[in-house]
């Protein structure tokens, strides 16, 4: 399925953020929010460059960065598609015997003996006979508020054990996770941090799953009912994210509403929003700071839930029966 170029992909040529970084963030946000699903075919480089008024090299640089991060896959003669992190690469053999043979060949080329591989295979078989529901999911995020919200969402929806780890502590925690690897079924994170997490713990042999985010339905409904003529502040943490986030917020609002964007660390910009903004929309990592600074304003966080499709992926990975997963799950915002 080839996607149309989202209207939120607007580049600011006057910004200090390079155009290829802006495009990268637009694509990352679209993948992370589920706007572009796994397997979707992105526009060809030339077509996207012409549509956005940028050079071919700018698009190539953005696609290359996301391919290196594991979010996109490029295949000669077919194009560039959204990858499914946690799945085997498209070039991997699908037959189970072929996959095992390929893994054994690689291990023996690395110096392992047949006896060592037999012992390892027996250990792995014993592990995979374990009821996955008794194992723990390691969930990694960069912010405590987001980590708490999304972990609770997974626990409430699926009844899984979730161990929370901040990205800033992942380099300290990975050795402990490695020592107790048999306790864990997988590592999960949002697509924003997929490359960082994969690079940090991919060598442990645990699947690294990318999760799509969603926004509470009650938040979406309230934003859609805001009256025209008001000003909405858009606040996020990182400068490279600001153009993408502002475009997303604008798309969610009714016509006739002005938006003003600033970073959560921009004191002057926040002071202006305190005077002029009637409502503030923010990313979850900014939520605590903004609530403390603006206790009287209406503040709405976006992408504060795990998308139902990602919950399905987790349910399948933990071998939850379909009826059990459906019975325990509640829709975000309920």
C-alpha cells in the first residue's frame, strides 16, 4: 500500500533545524502515531522531493537515517517501506528449518562447536516451553511520566508484568537484564527510541518491539470541539520535533484557531503562552512542567496511550489467547 504524502509534512526553510532532520521527524511521528502503518510504501525519493520543494539528497539523507534506525526498509526495484521492528528482516528465510540452519551456520563460523550449539538449543527449548505470561516485559522510555502512563496502560489492558527502565539508565540496567535474561520475554519501546534501545540491548537475544502511540479519545473529542477564535499553544521538548508536533496539533483542531509553538525550556516563549494561549497541547514529557507552571490553564497531552494494534502485538508475543486479551483490554481513555 503506497501512502499519500501527509499534509502534516511541512518543512520550515527558515528554521535552524536541517531540512533532512525535519523530514526525518515528520516520518518518525507518522510511524509512531500509526498514521503510516507497518508495511506501507513511502513515496519515491524524487516524488517526495518535488512535492516538498527540497533536493533529492535531502530525502535520501532522511530515508537513510531511518533505515539505519530500523524504521524503514529499502528494497531495489520495490521502494522504501515501513519496517516492523521485532520481525525478521525482509531478506530472512521464512521456513523454520532454513532460519535455524542459517543461525547455526553463523554460530559455527563464529567458533561455536556442535556440542555447544546442542546445549544452547536445549536451553532455549526449555525457555520457550515456559508460559510467556509468567515472564516480564521490559519497557523503555525517556521520561518518567510517559514511562508510568504507558506501562500502566499495558498492565491494565493485558495484565502483563512490566519492568520500567528509563533510556538514561539503560546502559546501567542492561547487564542486570542480561544476567537474568530468562525472566524476560521482550524489550519494548516507542518508535522514537527504537534505534537507541535496539543498539543497547539487541545483543542480548531478546526481541525488541516497537510500539505505536495513540491519544486518549476524550482528548481528541475535546480538541475537536474547541471554539474558533482562540489561541492554542503547542509545546514539546526537542527543537527537531517542534515542526512535526505543531503540524499534528493544527490538523486536530477546528478551523479558525491560531496555534503558537514553543519548547518547554524556552522561558520567553512560555511567558508569551501564559498571556496569549487559551489552551495548551503538549507531548507527555512536558506535562508535569506545564501543569506546575500553568495550573489554571487547560492542558491536553497527545500520545499518552498505547495503540490497540500494538497491544495486539504484545498479546500475540506473550501468547495470550485472543478471548483473554479482548476480555482484559479496555479502550484508552475509558
